[in-house]
C-alpha cells in the first residue's frame, strides 16, 4: 500500500474556529469558545451575587449599608447569641448572687459554674496584671500562694476585687499606703532599718546594723508592719518576715521600697464586671490554691 495514499486527515481545527490573529513564529492562537460548563457556572455566580446583594446588607452607603430584605445583621446576630447565653445562665447567676459566698463550694452546680465563669473573667480582666496563671509579677501580687496582703478568705478576696485598691471612684476602696521614708530618715537610720528589715526574713544583711535598725523600725514601721514585722492585713502592710516580696527582694529593691514608698493600685471591678462575674472570679481566685 502506498503510504502516501493515506485518507485525508481531518482539517486542523484552526480552520473551523478561526484564530485570534496572534501569531508567534508560526504558532497561532485559536479562538475557541469558553467551555459551556464554565460559562454557565460563571452566569450562576453572577445571579447568586445579585441575589445576595438583595437579601443581605451589602452596598455601602455614606454612613451605613443597604439593609437587605432578610433583615440580617452580624451585630444583631451577636446580640442574639449573647442574649441567648445570658438567658440560659440567668438562673445560675441569680442563684450565685442569692447565697453567701462561703456556700458556693457546697453546691456542685454553682461551684462548677462559678469556677468556669471565673476562669474566663480572669483571662480577660485580670491576667494582664496578675499573669496568665495568676503567678503575679513585680508590683502585682501572686494569687496562687497563701501570702495575702489583704486577706485570703473568699469574703476578703471579693472585697479586694469589688472595691479595688486605691481606686478613686470607690469610697470603700482599700489603700496601700507605704509612705516614702527617704526624707524622714537619716542615711544611717535608713541603712540600719534596711538591714534590720532584711534580717526579719533571714535575707542577706549586715548584722552590725540590726540593733540600731530595730529601734528605727519600732519607731517608724511597727505601726503598720507590726512590732514583729508580720504585717497588718487591715492596712495591706505585707509580712516582712517571709521571703515573699511584692516589690523585689534585692537590697536595692527593698531600699527603694523604704526610700520611695509604695502605693499599689487596682481598679474597683464593680464598675466593670457584673455582680455575678465578681462572685465567679472571687470564687475562682479563692480556689486557686492559696485561699483560706
Ligand atoms: C491594672 C492591674 C491589675 C488588674 C487588671 C487586676 N489587678 Fe488585682 N491587684 C493589682 C495590684 C497592683 C494589687 C496589689 C495592690 C496592693 O499593693 O495592695 C492587686 C491586688 C489584688 C488582690 C489582693 C491580693 C492580696 O494579696 O490580698 C486580689 C484578690 C486581686 N488583685 C484580684 C484581681 C482580680 C480577680 C482581677 C480581675 C478581675 C484583678 N485583680 C485585676 C493589680 C491589678
Ligand atoms: C502607713 C503604714 C506603713 C508604714 C508606717 C510603713 N509601711 Fe512599709 N508598707 C506598707 C504598705 C501598705 C505596704 C504595701 C504597699 C503596696 O502594696 O503597694 C508596704 C510595703 C513595704 C515594703 C515592700 C514589701 C514587699 O513585699 O516588697 C517594705 C520593704 C516595707 N514596706 C518596709 C517598711 C519599713 C522599713 C518601714 C519603716 C521605715 C515601713 N515599711 C513603714 C505600709 C507601711
């Protein structure tokens, strides 16, 4: 058979569909129509888009956007969600507010609710100062240990949280007022009371100052910190005999506390949290391990 006599190949498609006229070194660009399935999908998305614009808020106006026929708004949806949860928790909140703080523990449902809610409140409202795990930082007390400036039973904790410390917008707030002794004491008195203070907790100190320091302490410090240095919770005056230091344990930190004074401050949370949230977070903090 003559290989030349092959039946004619079908003419290249190019002849039927035409080209775009583009030609690169003899390679032509065919002008094929778009695939039908693609085109219909494309039309469908346009129709869907128009429908969406009609039904949902979409077209931006000067100060708002078109409302949409469905009356949907993400803000409204959030409010509904919140209202839904508030309604669901309302009976628990009421029960929590109705009983004394000391009785929450004995009611497993409430205790569970308070603990979970309190943990959430703590994360958003308290962790930035007291630390994620309530471990505290310099100037911000550790809430895990059993060393309390103002008291560690649940009532005292609740009081600290509700009315804050040094909060100007709360007449029942607590005041941490450690005066600055830099101007009152001579250099010798300062040095001796510093070493005496360090000696109270067995921190590194120079024993030769302790005798004179004791009398400076009795005259100037005992009124708040107690004759034995064990502190006074009514005044928020820390126990100086333990090795827990709010403002640092180095000699220069302790010297700064005495010279410049310290006035720790915390907002009154009653202006920010609901009564139920206050109780939840008080319960949560009390539970953390250091509660009395
Ligand atoms: C802006 C920082 C800040 C935030 C936020 C904050 N606190 Fe405090 N908190 C402090 C400081 C500072 C003190 C110590 C004040 C002092 O020197 O007496 C304190 C003290 C306390 C005390 C008393 C501790 C003791 O030893 O007696 C409790 C309890 C407490 N905070 C709980 C909370 C809870 C619960 C929240 C969240 C609702 C919170 N704090 C949020 C700064 C803060
Ligand atoms: C008016 C009451 C008062 C007097 C007087 C007073 N303090 Fe204080 N002191 C406090 C209070 C309250 C705090 C806690 C401040 C805070 O929480 O911000 C404190 C904190 C301290 C601290 C920091 C403790 C820590 O944990 O970091 C030291 C140290 C200290 N006092 C030593 C002294 C010495 C020494 C004197 C006497 C020269 C003295 N204080 C007199 C009330 C007093």
